[in-house]
């Protein structure tokens, strides 16, 4: 049996109400617009950015919390019950977590952009509360999981990383007023590593074990590759994190060895999925997904160059941008183009009794605009960071905003079409 058949067996019985995951996906699409727009405002500060309040810090958190984390929450709430074959017991806590994280992110970003401590504290508190609800719901589902051990183990690793980056984030916010941290820059770097490579990275690697084979119609992936990427990924996080906190370059360099091993194991698993997949014409979404894997490799090389002390203009900013916007944002916008129509078609068929065609739900033209603008934005912003060209960063951020607006248009059209099909039944 293909992975798709195994994955989808009885899946409709574990679907959440469409309003639950789609509120996260729509909000993430909107936050993508805000993140690029805020980067446009902070363009003069990006190339030399090394921390501190201002538009760049706000843009980072509009992207990480507003886009990446909200997307991860919506996907996890819906996909983990399907993967683990354990339905979510109640849906109201998932809705509640959204109303903590989404407004909290707006408050937090405002506080970061304007150095407004009340907004920082209230926004940070709301986000932390929402992520606590998410961790409890996800942990409960993983605890009851009876199969897909590799995916569940990635989920547990992501939750541990979530606890770490939230705790450090709270300390960093408190430090603005109380001056608690003597090594603020190192703590901020560990916060970023745990958020991007720990929480988001482990979720992406784990769910890719199911989603990519499902979309390419391949058989299940070898479990040994999944366990290898998890073990080496956790080892890399531990070594690099300890090296940063101890200011020990040797430990950080050592951490890149298992980190590269995790990427190789992941690439080998994905290559197996493509080689055995029955669907060969994969469309625009997989252009983004394949490109994101290249940005992941590039991000690791940039990080290694920084640890080795090699001269790299705008190195820290370039590393953060390549990892967050190049790898994670590109991957998630690619995968959302598949997940959202797929979930919408399942909900529509549940109402009408007949399957809804993905082509009836998907607006292709906005996605093409998004892809062109997104890749142009990445190229121009990276060039602007390396050569310290504010104009290049500004043009790139403007194109990124335009592409994000196109993606938001796609998401809105899809939800409107789903609503129309549901009401027609």
C-alpha cells in the first residue's frame, strides 16, 4: 500500500472542523504580508543587525511566530491526529490557543518595533500561554499515539525545543527591563536555534516523513532514515547550543558534524520518496519545496563559516535570513499550497458526499505571482545583506510583500470556495 493509502485510511473521522486549521493558515498568510512589510521599514538596519529592538526584531517575530509557528500549530492540530490515528478529544482549546498567539504576536511585534515594555510583556505572556495550550494538546495526542513512532518522536523533540525557546524568550523580554542576562547575545542565538532548528526543524523533518510520500504517491520511507535524522539532529542541537552558551567554538564546530548528517539522512529519505513515487508531475509547490532544501544546505554552510571565523559580509544577518525566509518560509508556503486544498477537498466531500476537485478549489495565478516575487525577494535581500545595499533590501522586501499578498489572495479564495461548496450541500 502507498503511504497515501495508509495515511488517509479513516482520515475523515479525525478531521477537525474546517474553521480550526484554516484560521491558523489564513492568519499565517496575513502575517507573512506584515513580516515583509516590516522588513521594508527596517531595511537600513538589516545588513548589520546584531540584536536589539526595532523593526528588524519585529519583522523576525512576525515571521517566526506569526507565520511559521501559527502554520505549525494549524498543521499539527489537524495532521497529527490523522497520522497517529488518535482524534483530538476537544477542539475548543485549539481555538483558544489561536486567540492567545495571534493577538499576542501583534502586541509583541509592536513592542519590539517601538521598545514599548507593556506591549512586550503582555504580548509575550499571551504567546507563551497559547504555546502552553498547544504543547499540552500535542503532547496528549502524541502520548496516545499507537503507531508512526518516528513521527511521534520528532514531535516530542519539537515540544522539548518549544519549552526551551519559550523559556529563553521570556528571559530575553524580562531582560529588557531588569537586566538579568550577562550573555544576552548568546542566549538570543540559542533562542533562535531552538526555535528554527529545534521546534520548527524537527516538526518539518518529522511531518515530511508522511507528507512528502503522500503527495508524490510513494511507499512508506525506511524508518532507519527517520531515526537517523532525529538522533543526529538532536545531537547537533545539543552540541551547538552548549557551544554557544559556553562560548566554545570547538563544541559548535563539532555540532555541525551530526547536523550535516541529519540533513543528509533527510535528503536521502526525500530522494527515496521521489524515486519510488508514482506522481512525477508535482507542480509549482514542489519547486518551492525543493528550493527550500537547498536553502537549508546553504544556511548550514553559512553557519559553519561563521563558527570557523571566516570573513563573510553581513554573516549573522545572512544566516538568519537564509534559515528563516529561505528554508522555513519557502518550505511552508510550498507545503501549504498542497495541504490547504487537500484539507478543503476532504471537508467539501464530507458536506456534499462527492469529492471536490483540487483544481476547483485552487487559484493558480496568485500562486505563480507569489513564487516569482518570493524568489526575487530572497535573491535581492540576500544580495543587499552581503553588499550592504539598503535599496536592494527595500526592493526585495517590497516584492516579498507583493508575493505575500498574492499568497493571501490564494488562501482567501480557497476558503470562500470551500464555504460555497459547503453551503451548496
